[in-house]
């Protein structure tokens, strides 16, 4: 019998705070560039505001829907099938920035690979619930569980978007681990992925350049190492308290995509170590409350959903911040709730609505 009647206030508050910080930093990071390119400093801010409002509406709606309603084959496989079709459809549309990642609908556009993450979480939660006692059966449990993951990974890699594919693989690994899969199987999977990763990285020119830049950015400071060096300059310039909101210099056509992939660098420069620690702490609190929700949920479906949604947010945050700090090669992963990006923001906030509903019904 469910005992709680209220959603997790910590999760709700942390999400709102991250969205608010994101709106402020998107404006700060993009105002000059937006004025230069589109004639209005508020171009990206207004768009992000629209997506944030839509996402918050979706979150409120999802909070009111019993998460068990998603546990139906018609829902699960419809979402899975529709997402697969969208991932295929992008290859028949015009390329944008030399990639097949976007579906454009009038003035709006969305990225199916962002939808793939919650779709994958929903499928795995549904499938693994009925296999809790047979998680060691690789033929009837492990292989059927990872087949949709491999389909999504293949389609996303060929867009190409290796970073999102790695995030999907990490989410799958987290859910399989919580379902009871032995670590050695995860180890086998990691070892098996090394050879494909080698070819995907070192046999693709721009990825190979990113890897060399990660190893030694100062070997080519004006070329392949330029972006990561500018990110590190931004982080180090901020000091303890930062140079002040809107006062950062690295966003002025030095940092690539300062309002998306490198928004944490702008945050570190303008708000300093204190502001950066606040952002990181909010994600740590999100992780804590997400794990707590999963631990207090007795039903496997709800527990797996909670783990999947929590890992989706935290894994992406970890990758994004690591890239900005030079701890990982550049991946192109947005910072959840903070980076500019409509599909990413909408999917993340709507997913939190599901997580909040789970928390409301946790024992």
C-alpha cells in the first residue's frame, strides 16, 4: 500500500533550480552571438523559455499520471516503434551541420536521439520486470534486453552521434546492473565494445582529432586543441567567485557553442568555483533523491524506471562537465536542464515528471 501522497520536494525543487540557472546562463552565453546572427539578443532565450514552459507543463501532467499506466505492451512497443521510425526517418531528410540528427516541422525541430533515451528506459523497465529472477539467462533475458539498445545505438552512431550512443549504452548498463546482472557480464560487454570504439574513433578524422586534442591540446593550440584550451581558460579565469554574470569573455566567439555543449565553462567563468559547485551539488542531490526513490519503490517496474531516468540525467551531466574540464574527449552531450536545446530539455523535464510520480507512490 503506497504511503506517500506528495511528490519528492527535493527532486522538484532541484529540477526547477537547474532550469532557472539554465535560462539565465543560456541568455548570458548567447546574447552577443544571437544579436550578431539574428538581430536580437533574446533569440535563444525566448526559444528556451518556450521549451521550458512546455517541459514544465509535461512534467506537471506526468506527475499526475500513475506510472503503472505505462506498463502495457501497447504503450511500450508503440513508443519503441515510433522512436525507431523517427531515427530512420532522419536519414531521408536534409542534413544539418553535416549530420542527420534533426526532424524539422515548420519553425520547430526536434532530435529523435533525445527521445530514444526515455524510450529505451521504458522498454528496459517493462522487459526486465518480468525477468528479475532470470537475469543470468543470457539467451532469454540479456540478449532480448540489449537488442533494442543495439538497434538504437547503430542508428544513432550513423547519424553520426557517438556521444548520445555512449550515453544510451551507459543508461542500459545502469539498469541491467540494478536488475541484478553480474559485473563480469558488464565487463565482457565493455571489452567487446573496445574494438568497435577503436574504429569509430581512430578511423574517423574529426573524432581522431578530438582524441589527440584530449591527450595534448597544446600540441596544436590554434587547431584541434583550440576548443578545449578555451574551455580550460574560461574555467580557470572564473576563480572563486567568477568575473560576474554577463561579463565572461570566452563566450565571445572563442568557445564553440557556448550556450549548449560548453555552457558549464561559461558558468565557471562568470559564477566561479562557487557557482560551479552549486550546479554540481544540484546534480548530486538529484542523484541522491533518484536513488532514494528507486530504493523505496517495491515494484520492479517503478524501480527500473527511476534508475533509468536518474542515470539518464546524471550520466549526461557527468559527461558534459568532464568534457568542459578536459577529463574526457569532446562528446557533444548537453548539460541536462541547463544547456540550450528544446528536445533535450523537454525530454528531461517530462521524464522527471514520471520520476516524481514514482516518488509520490514510493513506500
